[in-house]
C-alpha cells in the first residue's frame, strides 16, 4: 500500500486535469447554437465547482507529496508547481466571476470563456510537466 502512496497525487491530478478539460469543453459547447447547448450549460454549471475542488485537493496533495515523500524536489522552483498555482488561481477566479454570479454581463462572459480556455491549456501543461516528475 505504501508503494502506491507516491502515485496518489499523480492519479488525482490526472482526474482533476481531465475534469477541467472535459467540463471546459462542455462550457464551450454551451455557447454554440446546438440542440445540446442547454444540457451542456447545465453540466458545466453543475460540475465545474467539483473540478475546482479536485484541482485544489490535487494541489494540496502535490505539496504534501513533495514535503513528505519527495524532499529532493524543489517545491516552489518547478514550472509544474508554478503552473499548478496559476491553474488553481484561474479556476477560483472563474468560479467567483462566472456569468451566473455576474448577472451574465457580456464582458464577464467573454473573460470567462477566454480564461476558461487558458485554464484548459494550463491543465494540460501541468499534466505534461508532472509526467516528468513521476517517481
């Protein structure tokens, strides 16, 4: 069981990255004139707080895994950590400034879509860089 402990953060991180990317795609689908746009919007709105939670838990798990299991790694010195920090901040901002919270202001919606796309790309970069850190 303890041999699997170092893989806990990468596994949770992979789930978090997949949720960010897939729910981001649902958000993009909700903006198109498609028959499933309303359903995509509901899915996006309902489950993106879970994606934010997964990112936050994975982020804390990454810090914990470095402190407890991988002291040879420089926590704050890696691009993986810096991008993960940016992803968490972006996801929190997206949640706080979501169109539902801002009264669907046109400017807020544009910012939300743009930053959502940035979050999706950042999540993929975090995952790719994390692969190089696997034990």
